[in-house]
């Protein structure tokens, strides 16, 4: 296995760029991280916006100057698993600055209607980021995440 960049560690998660917004998707195995990643990228591209994968399944995290940088694992960069299709090769970005985290719930769970303020942030490698809880299987997940990104980006 290739070691992560100096001062970073690999995390079981997906990272992607939507416009200029770096997003980290975390969740248990089978929660829909890869499928949701593909849906978000397709949705943003369909609207004429830039969108790309950074990493699927294994993402290196590195804190730099108060920002959190995500990079793909070298052995699987540019690849994403599409359930039922196998591993696909896709365009990817070599890194992004993460602006928020979406924690995916198990498929039988739903996010709180009004989450506690303390749940709306998370710390990764000493960097605090806004956080949203979502269920990838719920109708409208892509739309809710898009609205969340708009809200975070304008605040």
C-alpha cells in the first residue's frame, strides 16, 4: 500500500468537487457513498456546472494552514465502484479543499428533522467543518445536498 502524504491519513470516504466546493461523504459500508457521488456529479454537470470525483472509498486527508485537503488513494484514483456495473474509470481531480462533510446514515435511518447545533459541525485532523446527516436512499437526497452546499457557500 502506498503511504498517505506526509502528515495525513486515509479515511474510508468519498471526496468530490461540485463547482468550487469540496465535499466529503462518509458512512457505513453499503450506505450509498459511491452511488450518491455519481448522482451528485451527474446532477451538477447536467446543470452546466463543474463536478468531478476526487476519491472513492479511500481518501487521504491532510490539514494545511487551517484547511483540509483531500486526495485520492494512488492505486484507485480515477476509479469509482458503480453497484451492478463494477469499477468505472472517470475523470478526477488530484485534490480538493474540503468545505463540508455529509455523514450518510444506514439505509434504515433518517436524519433528525431539526438537528442539534452541536451535530452540525465535525472535526477532522484539527479542522472544523460544517456537517449534514443524510440518507442516500431517500428521495431528494441530491437536491437537499445541493441546497446545503448553497447555504454553506453563501455563509
